[in-house]
C-alpha cells in the first residue's frame, strides 16, 4: 500500500528544489539578456520572493520526511528563521 503522507512530503521537497532551480535558471537568463550580474537579478524583490517560497516548500518537505522529533524541529526552526529574515529585509 502506498503511504500517502510520505509521497506528499517527498513531493514537497522536490517541488521546492524545482522552484529554486527554475528561479535560478530564469534569473540567469534575465541577467544575460539585460547584461547585468546574476547577483543583481537575484536581489530583486520578485526573484527573492520566489526563492523564499522555494526554500520554505523545501523545508516543509524535509520536516515532513523527518524521522525523529528533533529532526523535524530543526527544519521548522530553519523555515521560521528564513521567514523572519525575509520579513526583515
């Protein structure tokens, strides 16, 4: 029997990495098109928000696949720290 929770949790971290990869690829393309540095494009608010979304989805997936309570807690704390850092910037 398929464990639905495990499939969803693994799907979340894979989706998070896909969002990060797509955002990095898009930013690289825009940087080449505009003749600017990749760092400049990655620092723009729309790109930064998409990267933050990818990191949060990745952390949620990793927290869902954690085997012990402390492993899940570490991923939740990391996600919370990322939200606070994103909100302050």
